[in-house]
C-alpha cells in the first residue's frame, strides 16, 4: 500500500509542470492553543501566580500580560478568574513566551 501511494505521488509530480499556474494557500492551524512545546505545572499549596511566573519566565518583564494570558487559558485554576485566587492541585498550562502579544488563531499565508 505504501509503495502504491509513493508511486502515485511520484507520478503526480512528474506529470505536472515545475511552476504553479495558480497561487496556493498555506493554512497554519494553531487551534490547539499553542502549547506544543510549553509546560504544565501542578499548583501546590502556598503557590502564587507571581512565584510560578518568576520560575517559568525569569527574564520576562511583561508579567502583567503573562498573568492575563495564564488566567485566560486556565479558568479552571482560578476562583472567579482572579489571579490572586489560585486553586491548589490544578494543572496550569504555561504559555510559550514566543506566543506573547500575538493572536494565536489560525494563520493563512498566500503565495
């Protein structure tokens, strides 16, 4: 079966021209929230969001934005969406700092 698929793909590439006659579109699906390379953290008793952020992002100066993003991405871990009311035992999904300040929706690129 794998050989048949490879042969079909090869034939398609050989029979087509080397140049695209129409522009093509590349879709980048980031609906998973962008956490592919981020870490999870289990909140322990006595933890504060400031301590957790300092541990995960020691050189980041945009702490207010990080607080907002973590609370928005983990509503189950905060009482009434208040960053000062963190619930012990909950798992926090920690965002990548490369995603900060960007819309994490799907991207469409035209070529």
